[in-house]
């Protein structure tokens, strides 16, 4: 009976490790999101930022990016600042996928009712898995040019 219990205990200890390894392996073998998927993700992220939905944005960020922006509180503060400075979005001039420093970047150029001097650019930089690793928010004249 004792060898059977030891064998069962060993099996129970190993099974979760095997499941975790299989999950991690599957995650690393998933295909990178397409440009079309990232354009849709960038569109949603921009909408959430303008609507103050910090939790939704936070969920799609890398851990490093979350720390850099100050978590959901930092995202919420940025959202409130944008609302005050820009007002409501009146038109999307351009949406595209570009590259910045070798990473895929969603680029959205829009006009706003309270910021009329020039278009405003939202940039979401994605890692290979499609998580946000950085963002840029600038008037068009101050937005860094994409690599390509």
C-alpha cells in the first residue's frame, strides 16, 4: 500500500508541472497577431483611453509597461488629462500599422474639438504577443516618425 501512495503522490505533484509546461509551451508557439488584429486592438485601446477605461488597457499591457505608467491610476490620470486638453474626437484621419524601434506600432491620427491647432497622434507599441509595451501621445508635429 505504501508504494502505491508514494507513486500516487509523485504523480499528483508532477501533473501540475506538466500542465504548466504545456500551457507555457503552447503560449510561446501561438502565432503573433496580424496587423489587422493589432489595428483593431489599437482602435479599442484608444477608445478605452478616451473613455477612461484604465482597467481594460491595463489588462493588455506588459508588466514593465504597467509599472512605467503607474498602473491603472496612472492610466486614469492620463485619460483625464487628455479629456481636458483634447475634448471629443471629431474625426479619425488615419489609422495604420508602422514600426518604431523595430517594434510594431499602431498609429492613429485624429482631430478633436478642443485641440484644433493640429491633429493628435496616438501610438501603441506592441510586443511579439500583441501586448502593449509602450505608448505615445503627441500633436502630429511632435510625434516621432515611424521607422517604416
